């Protein structure tokens, strides 16, 4: 079990169980975290209401975990900075050097890691 429960936003959540973003939603919930999936065209993922953009999320966010590529996340830089997450996890394939520069300037920590591995190894 994680040291403390977090509010986690999953950017690029999928309703397909084989997708890592869907597995992250399930495992985060299993570990007791509050999960907000984000996808522009879905209404729910794993029974959880989906936010259709980062702009509609209110309140503090402990972790933003990224499951979209640089071409998508570059268009969301302002929304990510406005969200002011406590940290950003760039899952494999979601790396974005431009976004990392903006996060550094805004003093938002980030890491290149796999949310699933972090959860399963007690490092989340």
C-alpha cells in the first residue's frame, strides 16, 4: 500500500483493458488513490467519470501521469501548468522535452517512470 493516498489524473485514459493507461486507472484505484481519467471523447473509464479536458479539473492534484505522446501534450502545456500537479510522471512513450522545460520553469517536478511499476514496487 502506498504511503498516502493521492489524487491522480491519468491523461490519455483508455477504456481498453489491455492499454497501460487503463491498467493504471485500475491499479491506482486498487491502491486507494482518487483517480480522474482524462480523455476528450469518453464518458467513463472503469466506471469512473472522465474529465474531457484538464481545464475542467478543479482542486489540487498530487500526480499527473502521462499516457499521451509529445504531439498531444505539447498542445496542452498551458492546461498542465494551470493544473499545477505536485509531480508529473512521463510513462514510456510520453516523453516531451519541451513540456519538461516548462515544468522545470514552473518548479513542477517530473520523472520518467512507469506508473504501474512504481505502484507495484511501493515507489509511487
